[in-house]
């Protein structure tokens, strides 16, 4: 099982480190990352393996949202099943 994590907001040092650390705290393994800085705006998409997640998915998603709030970022975490259903033709 995987999840897609998106992060958008004003660029700052350590965003990738803080988000990946939060994932590691829940035993979620970052598989792939793409990020861009457009002028002073940071945008990142992470693909995360959640098959060995400590706890439930909702806890990880809530903690990432709270992390984003504390950093002035919008962090959205979507389970792969929801992502696939939304983008299935």
C-alpha cells in the first residue's frame, strides 16, 4: 500500500527533512520524491510506502496536516486507493 503526500507553501529550509522525518516516525518509507521551488513557492509530491505503517493511516495524515499548519504549509495525504479511484477513467 502506498500514499501520495503533497506539500505546497512558501519555501524554507528543511521542509523535505521535516516531512520525511514525520513519515519515518510512523514507519512510512519514502519511495519517490519530486520537488520544485517556483520563485519563493515550494511544491513537493512524495510517494510513500505505508504497508508497514505503525498505527493507522488517519493518524499519519492528521500529523502531517498538523505539521503543515505549524510550518505555514498545506500538506495533503491521500491513500493510493483514493488517488487511483479519482484518476481512473
